[in-house]
């Protein structure tokens, strides 16, 4: 199964922040764009893992 998840990001006074509008409450940040991307990917992976665990129960 595959799906698309939007990621919106912006630069702020501390680096970069990102969030996924479809995943309520999933935000991340990083000092660089690369770090922000890695962090939001990790957050999305954890969300998917959590949902998979919930579906298995």
C-alpha cells in the first residue's frame, strides 16, 4: 500500500520547521534543510509504524 503525505516547511529564526497537514500534530525541525527532511521523515515513519501496530491488534 502507498499513499502521499504532504510536507510543508518554512524557515524561521532558528532553522527550518516542517509539518504534515494530513497528520495532525506531526511537526519537526532542523538547523538545515537536510536535517529537517531527515527529522520529518523519521516522524512520518514512526506514525506509519504506530498505525500499522494499531491495525494489527
